[in-house]
C-alpha cells in the first residue's frame, strides 16, 4: 500500500543548527548500519524508515559498507526512497561515507581521491540519488596527505555529488589539523560524526572544544553503546538482540557483568528522572553544545518512538551529573 506521511510530523521534533551553518538536523537521526542488509526483513526496514519520518526524523545515515553484504543498506534505502519517499526528497538529509574497506585492491578503502570519488559514484548508483546531502570521510588515513583527501571532498561538493562534507572518527589532534587545512582551502567541513556515550566519553570530550573553535558541528553515534545503555540486557541476552545476532561489533562477550551492573545503576537515576535508560543516555549526550543530533540505530520502530521522547527531559541537575559520574568511575 502507498505511503502518506503523517501531517503532524514536524510538530514535536526540534531541529538544531549544525555548527556555524544554516543546516538543521533533527535531534534524533536514524542510522542504517544494522538491520538494513540483505538478511534483514525489507518490510521491517521500510517500517523503520517511514515510521521515523512520521516522527520528524528527517536525517538518515548510511555508509558504502553497511550491509551485509557491503552496499546492501544503500540499496535497501534506495528502494524505500524510490517506492515511498520520492516525493519527499527535499525534506530529507541523506548521508553516506567512504573510508573503511569496501572493495578489493588498493583503491577500495582509506582516503585517496581515487577511492573517495569512485566510492561516492558507487553509492549514488546504489541509492539512486542524484546527490548526498552530507558525504563523510569515514576514518583518518595517515598514508594519504590531508590535502588530497580534502581536495577530493572539495571536488565532490563542486561537482554537486554532495552538498556538505564531514569527517568521522578523527581524534582532537587529527581534527584540528584537517579543519585548519580545510579553512586554508576555503572548504567548509560541516560536521564530525563521533562515537560518544556514557560508556565512551573521554576521547570525544577532548574533541568538542576543537570543533567549537572551528565552527564545525557534531552528530553522535553509538550513544546507546549498541543497546547496552538500555534495559535490554538486564536479565540475559534476548534472542532478538544485536548481541545474540551475527554482529561482529557486539557479541555475547561484549555484554559484561560490569557494563550491565553500571547500566542497572544508571537506570535507577533515569527512573527517578521519569525516563527510560535509553532516553537518559541520549539526553546526556545532547548536553554538549556542539552536538546537533543523536544518530541512533534501531531494530524496531517502537525503539525510535521511545528514543525521540528523550527530549521531554533534557536538563540534568548537578547532583544527577555527579551521581552518574560516580557510577561511571566506580
Ligand atoms: P546505538 O548505540 O544507537 O545502538 C542501536 C541499537 O540499540 C539498536 O539496534 C537496538 O539494538 C538498541 N536500541 C535502540 N533503541 C533502543 C531502545 N529504546 N531500547 C532498547 N534497545 C534499543 O548505535 P549504533 O551502534 O547502531 O549506531 C547508530 C548509527 O551510527 C549507525 O546506524 C550508523 O549510522 C552510525 N555509526 C557510525 C559509525 C562511524 O564510524 N561513523 C560507527 C557506528 C555507527 P537491538 O538490535 O538489540 O534491538
């Protein structure tokens, strides 16, 4: 059956400016790293995207290598775009990335101009898009001069293949170097996509002042530590969870007693705030000024519905923050 978006989809979601730019992202964005490959159900992938759009989620994030197999998530998203969202392209911010291993030989990963240009061309074909809104260099590459990677990104913007460009997984020092070099070339690096959560805070917190200095915004990923920052693993590993599945990034061994114990303690603070643990984890990430959006993954539309409601309570008292720190540092 054809899809008609909810009339009221823009009523609840805040949209935040990305750094010093005119682009706004929804407070919650949807990531397609998991649950959009060939082994996932197409109906469920479609429900996730369309359900999210109905909740005001206008930003969908992919990468060349998301699947499995590599490229499959771009194809799945391309089909949803074509069949359901073609009339709404101008309401969407779609991003893709290149830098991790994608194809055989010396050009299938990292940050050479050859690799990045070939990759975006492939990604455009797989999604059926004419352009990406944001295109990222997915990880730093110490074997390619920064200027070459930036030259590739500048060419991608000038040729209209992407409107904005960003970086991901650069540490504070690497980010400072690349943002300084970009400024010299008059290239705007809009955004940094950064792993930031209650369980991973030190490296990103060193990065944020650098981004603010350069006027670059941030979008945070794995804010729920792939589900560990929810109540999901409190009584073992559910059969339908990421840790029980084929993901190499979260397996039963990653669900340690220490993490579950910390999550249980954090959950008590969340409950006192009238939130679920996932909602508090997202609110905690969003207290950083430079973060425009939390980029959340989901296996069910109901999870997105729960997550978007984190906005009902974003402020923390000094006592709550201190209690959280004490749990994290125990
Ligand atoms: P999250 O920490 O958001 O984990 C998502 C998982 O958490 C879901 O698949 C689901 O797991 C579980 N979950 C989500 N909401 C809830 C809820 N309300 N209650 C209980 N469980 C919940 O992040 P991801 O690691 O998936 O990353 C998000 C996105 O970030 C990716 O899709 C990708 O776009 C981007 N990313 C970017 C990277 C980069 O290098 N730039 C690297 C990694 C991710 P379950 O399946 O068990 O239900």
